[in-house]
C-alpha cells in the first residue's frame, strides 16, 4: 500500500487553494459552482496544513453571504446565486467547520465572531425539525418547506448539532435545546427509517449513520456489514450508487472514517489505499472512476464526470488522512491535527 505523506497533504491542499476565489469562496472546480457544505469541507482541509488565513477567508465569505434568516442558498457561481433553494444540511455544516477551525487554532476570538453566524444557522435548521424528530431537508426560496427528509442530510445535521453545542459551551451560551434536538433526531435515524425518503441505491445513505456517530459500537459495525458487499470493492473503493460501477474518492474516504468510527482500522486502511487510484500528479483527485465495460473484454477505468477533479473530494481525502494519523495508521506519515477526532469519536480506541 502506498503511504500518504506530508508532501502528499501539501500538494492536495495546494490543489484546493488554487481554486479558491479572491472573495474566499471555494467552488467545486475552476469556474464551477459552490455549495456551503462542500465549501466548509474545503476550509477544514486547508486548516489541516496550516492554511489558516485561507480557511478564515472561506468563513468570512460565509458570514458575508448569510441571509437574514440564518441560511445560505444552495448553489453559488462567483458572486451570483445559481440555485436559491435553502438546504438545511448545507446550512448546519458551518458549525462543524467552525468547531474544527477552533480546535486547529485555539482562536477564541474567531469562535466568538462566528458564533453570530452559527447560532442563526442552527436556529434556521431546527425550525425544520418535525414533531417526530427528523429534519425536513430544505425550504423553497419562498420559505415554504419541502415535504420530506433525507437520511444522509439528517445524519450530517445530527453531527453538526453536536459541534454547535460544543461551540455554545465555549462561548458560554449553552444550548440544551440543541442537544435535545440532536438526541431526538438520532433516535429517529436509528429506529424509524420510514421517516426518510428512500435512497437505498446511494452509498451515503448506507454509511452516514455510522460516520455521523448515530450508529456506534457493535450496532455501527453490523450496520456497515449489512451492505458492504453491495457498495465496497476491495480493489476499487466505494461505489457512489449500488447499480453502477462508479467508484468515488470522497465516498471511499468518508466510508473509511466510518469504519474507523467502529474501530476497524484495517478496513479503513484498505479503503483509503484505493483513493490513490484517483490521485493526480498535482495532488488533486478525480471525483471518481467508472468501469463502463465491466462485463466485456476491455475494462479500463474512465474518469467520471469526464476528467473532473473536485475540491471537496480532495478535502475528504485530507480529513480521512488526518483521522488515520490519530489512529496511528502505518498508511499515513503525517502528524494528526488537534481536530483529528472531529469525525471519528472512537479514534482513541482504535487498535
């Protein structure tokens, strides 16, 4: 297995920084669109290599574009709104990013400043929580909520609520209602699958309950094992969707963290190793590889979408490398950041 080194990390971070705009926004790729969730993911990746100024510029962009109701639009292109839907998961994720930056920098002034962004964002999200506990996934720009919830989004929101509660305690404004909302949401995720729109072909709906920390321990491991044969190929990584031979580096990296979260270091390493297949010379990563002639005599992988390298994919790999470093994996030769356990609560227990 190839080893991920500090040089790899620096190259990958540079590939992300090269796409960042002067206003701080980080699109998916050059001249591509940006959504607040993946933008925040990229800011976290930049923090891992000490690019604190760039990361703060990314958070300043979020602060400058936040709407009065605490939300952001779903997609932006440069200074323009591309899709004016209000996605609750995209809104909530700022809390995870802000907490991650604080752990990396110990900058309390930053945390206090961004509290003014995080608080209205979380309040917006919790207005979409149903009586049963799930989070409606979005609002139309008119303010009217959609009629259904998404499992992956709710899992990510659960994790963001936990991070938001951490921030609240540090700034001395504890929010027990946020913690209660997360607890109720977690119970729905674990016990009431009918609360969510069915998206069973998507890998994220499979591993996100474990990645987010909702399903942990033996239950989390059993959850992963139920569908591992459907989504995982030991030589290629994780399929984005079950019915296509399309393996994506972001899903593969995230799933590796899910396995770390239940103490399965070897499985995590096996998955992470396959991300090198999609790594480019400049440190960027193809979004994914497809195998269009799986049943034919020719089966060479094809980058899909065509030749696309994406900043959020590179970021997922960096965050996973950081988590593996904390787990003392022999597959990475980098020092773990102070935020390395943000996605892997079981990291210290990995053996």
